[in-house]
C-alpha cells in the first residue's frame, strides 16, 4: 500500500515536471508573455523591466537569457515555493492562490458530496428497478444533464431559482453572487450562497456518475454473492446496503478519480457567473489581464491538485476493495 | 453455473449477432453484410433515428443562412432598405427571434452561429479522431516501448487541467491568439484525442492476436496492409461511436470557451457559445437571447449523443450505456 | 435447531414417523424470454423426510438448479412459479418475504456451485458468517466471533482466528466452499440444498467437501438436497435420486435401484456416460447422442425421443408419465410410495427385458 502511494507520488512528480515544461513553453517560450503589457500605455517601462528580470527573460544588462537557463531558474524558483509576483495585484502569486483556494475548496467538497450522494442514490434506484418509470425518468434527465453545458445550468439557476423566484414570490432562498452576505456571516447564509454554484457544478457529474452507478449496480445485482446474501435470509434492503452498494461503488470511485480536472473546467464557469472569489475566477482574471505569473503558478498548483486527488481516490479504492493490496 | 437463470432481477435478453470480424477473412473483400446488420439495428432504434432526423434538419436549417442573409445581416441601426431597428426587441414578424444588444437580427445569428458551432464540433472530432486513431493503432499494434511511451503521454494529457491550458493557449501562443475558428479547432483538437487513442489501442491490441491477423502475417502481408485491411475496418465501429460522441463534447467545450470569452471571437463570427456570453448578462431583459442559442446547443448535443448511443448499440448490442 | 437425539435416529427412522420436511407438488417454473414463455421446470413433485439425502441429477438445462432455487424462492421476481413447495406444511410459493427471510439461511440454507464468486469479495469471512447468525438471532453481537470460529473449525479450517479476518480471494476454491458450508450451517438448518457443490472444485478436493457434508449431516440430522450432473458425486451418498430431463423428473427411486436397474432410457444413458473406472476401456464412456433440448423448444411427446435409441412412433406424440418401473419389486416400501421406483417411459418393460432393439436415434438435436 505504502509503496504504491510512493510510486504514485513519484509518477506524479514526473507528471508535474512535464507540466512545468508544457506551461513554460506555452506561456513564456513560444511567444512573448509581456507582449500584451508592452502594448498597454498604462504599464510603465520600469514594470516591464522588473518583470523581465523576475522571470529571467533578460539579465541585469537587458540581454535575453537562453531558454534552458530561463527554464532552470524558473523551476528553481518554483521548487523554493516562489511563484513570482502578480503584476496586476502587486502581490505574491502564492498569496493570491492561497486566498482563492478555500472558496474553491468549498465548492469542490460541496460538488463532490452532492454529486456522489445523489448519483449513487439515483443510479442504485435505477438499477434496482430497471425499466420502470423512475428509471426512465432518471435516464432521460441524465441525458439532458450531460448534454447541456455547465454555463447553461449556471445562468438558468441563477436567473430562475434566485432572481425570478425572489421577484415573483418574494422568497429569497438563494443568493446570486459571492460567498456570504457581509455582516451576516452565518452557516445558513453561507449555505444559501453555496447551494446554486454547487448544484450547477453537480448536474453534469450526477448525470454521468448515476449512469455508471446504474450499470455497475446492475452487474453487481446479478452476481452470485448477491444470491448468497439473499439465501442467508437477509432483507432486500440489507442485501443492497451491505452487499451490493459497496461493490457497485468500485467502478465509480475509479471514474471519480480522474474527474478533478472536469471540476476545474466547471469551476471557471461557475465562479464567473456567481462571482465566487475562488481559483477559477482568479485564473480567468489573470488570463484576461495577461497576468502570466499567476497563470503559470495557477497551472502548477492545479496540476498538483489533480494528481493528489487521483492518489486519494486510489487509496480510498484500496480500502473499499480488499483484493487490491498494492505492493 | 449450469443454468443461465440466476439473475435475481429480470433483464431483457439482447439478441446476439455474429461478430463482424469473424467474417473478414484474408482475401475476401470486405462485404457490407456486417454493416447491413449494423444499419438494420440502428434503424430499428427509434430514438436514435429521430435524433438523426432532427440533426439533419438542424444542419439544413443552419445551412439555409444565405437564403436570409440579405435581410438585415449584421446591420447596426438603420441601413438602406431595412427597417430601423432597436436593440433587445422581442420576436416580431420582421425579426422572428427579436434583436440582440446591437440590434442584429437574432434569428440570422442563430443560423450563422449554429453553422460555426456545428462546424467546430465536426472539425474537432475529425482532427482528434485522426490523431487518436494514428496514435492508438500504432501503440496497440507495435506494443512494447512505443506503446508504453505513447500511453504515458495519453495519461499525462488526461491528468492536465485541460480547460485551463486551452485558455492559456488562446492568450499566450501567438498563432492561436485572436479567436479565429481555425485556432479554436486546433486548440480543442490538441486536447481531445486521448480517449480515442486509448480506445483504439485497446481494440487493436485484441485484434492483433486474432487468428486471421496471424494468418495474414504468416502469409507475408506488410504491417501497413495488415493495419489498413484488417485492423482499421474492424475498429471502424468503435471509432465511429467515439467520434460521434466527441462531436458533442467539442460543441460543449467550444461553447464553454466562448462563454468565458476565449473561444471564437464574437467580433469575427457568432457561435452559439459566444452569443450566450453576452446574453447571460441581459437574460432578464431579453430571455430569448439566452434561450435560443442555449436550446440550439442542448438539442444538437442531445441528438448527437442519441445518435452515438444508437451507433454503439448497433455495433455492440451487449454494451450498457454508462455515460462517456 | 434440531434435536440431538434425532441425529442417530434420522437415518433409521421410518419416514412415516416423521412426515416429510419438504414436499414439492407439481412445481412449474417459467420465465419470459425473447422466444416467448420458457418453461424451465414442468411439473416436478417429490418429498424429502428429515435426515434424508435426495439427489437430483440431470444435464445442464434440465431444470435441476431452477428447482432448487424455486424451493428457496430465489428466482427472479418476474418468474412465474406455480404448484406447491411445502416446507413443514407451509407453502413457500407465493409466501410473503418476511416468512421466506425467516426460513432462508435459518431452516433452509443453500450452497452454490462456484464458491469463489458466491462469497462477497469486499467483506471479511467473519462478517459474512456472523451476518447470518445475527440475522436469525442465533447469538448476540459480542458472541458472534466466537461462534464463527467454532463454525469454521467445524468445517475443517485451521488457523481460524486469523483466517476469519480474511477475504474470499485469500482462500482456495475448496476452502471457499468450506466457508460457504460453515455459513450455511450457521443456524443448523433442517434442510441444506447443495447446488453442484463440487463442480467447480479440483477432483482431489471434491471428495473432501462431500465427506464434510456427510459428516455434518450425520451430526445435525438435516436433510440434504444434493444437485449434480455427476452421478459419481451422488453414488453412495444419496438415499434417493430424481433424474431430471427437460424440466421433468423422468425417473425416481432409491439410489441403489436406479443405479443397478435404471428403467428409463435417459437414465440408462446417463449411467453409461458416467466414467466408470472399473469398466473395460471400450465401455467406459458412452455419451448420449445429441444435446438436451432448450427449454423454449421442448420436443413433442416424450422430450427425450429425439435422442433415444429405443424411440418408436408413439414416443413422438404421446407424453409418458411417471409409473412404477418393472423391477421396482426390490424396493418394497412398507408405507408405499416413498421409495417406489418410478420411470417415465412407454417401453420400460421392453427395454428392461431387452425385447426392443436399440437403434440410431432419429435426429440429433
């Protein structure tokens, strides 16, 4: 087990290295990262010079630095936890990322829990009562769910479930932007801010995961050990909860393990629509402003997040399935 | 188990068909009989058929753009021969879907935008399918070190925060800047071939071990010949299914990029995605500007998914749909 | 739980004293398929008394496993079951779930063909056995591990304390079947159904598992319904045997009678096709020509006629019923009926006396 985790961490480090190369080339080598800044009259020559030096584009004498040297110095900075300074915010990138991380972590946890619980419930129901009205409805809904883009749900929920609902009925169930109403920092207030963004993110994954859960549950229900469990005299409920569900979760956990990237894609849209002060909005802003130190740092941190999440789901999997004992 | 009877729950038995590949002998020309089975299966699937019909209608509809084009195209304000129009008009006889924020006819933009969105979907699917098939069949057929390398490249791509890198590319890679349709197709294709490569590799790996491939190799057939004559025809079904589904994914991804403001530039040409970018801010004022392109995307993507599912069932009746 | 005194008495007690523990009457099982309604079991009747071992033999598709699953009501929900399955007088066909759940694993338990897949891969052996105990309130939660250890010890598993914390994949096939048996014996059932218990196991292990079943039966006095396609498994262990073909019992009788003087041509064929190591080489294996009919395409008349070497025109149209076999005189049973030797064939007498010639079967299905 431990050695497996170590191996995963090592491959993760290799992946991370490869990502640094990709990011470095895309952002600073193929083109000039400062191109857009140079054209802006508001950015002074001094700032440009400072950036050129900070990102090792030019040396102290203003001479261009060779690519390899630039890369090595950049990775060296990275290794020391120095991601540079945002020229727009005039703050260290690490600080910006740290500030944006917690809001996105809330979305992530909310998304993961809501998607997982609902998908498992819907999928299990569909598998236990296949080809019934309920199953067909779930199947149709999931089809719509993963055929509609995330931003559709974002706008739909925001406008109809928050703005229109409040306008027509006067009830304010959900908030349309931000994490908390200033001066009313309570858990219910935070939850009603969180609800719509989480739902937005979860729709597509519920749709997809519930289909996985349904098909793996259908397989499991046909397994011999389910018959054994029934032959013991267990009730249907006990058979499903104790014997079927856990086995049916296994394929789903594998799928979830590679979906952290999908979450990040959805987070851009969701955080933009709901003005959520998280990683997604930080990145979009940085891209809009060509704030490349933030872009590069963000990409590295996001890759680490995707890798770590993959390792965590691996460990969870090995706890769920005793047949997997990595060694 | 001696009896095929133990399932505690009833599930309909699927009819079995003769696997297509069993008929593809060495020198026998590839008859269309396996495909006629597939066609029959597909046409028996009503949902897929209806979806296909709707798709064809959507394509014809968006292609009919030139018919309407001389009618208030991108006219801002009043033009000779056109009625002076205001922004955010509701639907009317002149403007079937009303007008947008700068008084353009929404109906025309839906047609034009649909054309671009569907084109991007098809183009990305085509390019990424070619990349996926080449990499996947090479990897699966030759195995060994090449396979390991290519598959770790696939794993690497799959572990990237793809949307973020696409956004980065639109901003920092010189030739991909500016939001042209071409650059969007290139960016999307570059990050969309991995699943296909993996699927094709798996199929090729199993095909490689089939008797008739061994026989062909014994008979001295060249690798190229084996791949084109024996491997590719037999993975055509899987590739077609996966390619269809990737059209849907590409349409959604393009619209997401455009919605965020980094896809096809609205200044150049409308797409359903970039139309939504501006429309979402004015949904309270003019809901139709949101709903028209949104339904365009959803209906198209749903139909593509239905067709893909229908194809999958037609090629492999044993498959159970489990998302993508 | 059974009376320990019954243990010794069970094998000798006359069935009349005890009355049947299980009585199956005209059991019919059918399910829907693409080809319409398929009848897997078509009017099966038999009785079992306490402590008795009844074997059901037949080729795959003969309906023997379906019969055993129907007894436990473990068939798919939409399967149509008619007839009666009387367990101690209570009809289990159409009984409510609660009644069935209280019987399953408690009074009637079952072991299956493939023990590796019959055990849940993600739960420990201990958890799976104690689940049965707790469900039927045999022990309290704190006492459960102790009882699980006892049961595993009983079925011959060593290192019990350590083994019970393990998972199915850490056991061999034979060991898994022992675990299954321990699970089935947890509540000391009155009836154990063993559906092809040794088919998936190595030959060397088969005898051990069967001996274990014998031993446990002696110890607890339970009735054993032993289902197998292998006459070798059944020989010497069962008291009586039902031969099934195409969903029906085609011959029934005491094991000795049926083995020594099979009456129905199918049983004759089945015995002949069974490997007899003591037989001369050329006689060792005489397979029955053809293969069993699919339940959806049952031949007219006697279902066996297309494969029967003695078939005549009558067999194609006239469906034979069970009737006393010609040499049933040997198995005189004071109570009548129970030990009777019955066969379903129009020409049993002629076949027995050798007055009909065997010929090539008409068609090979």
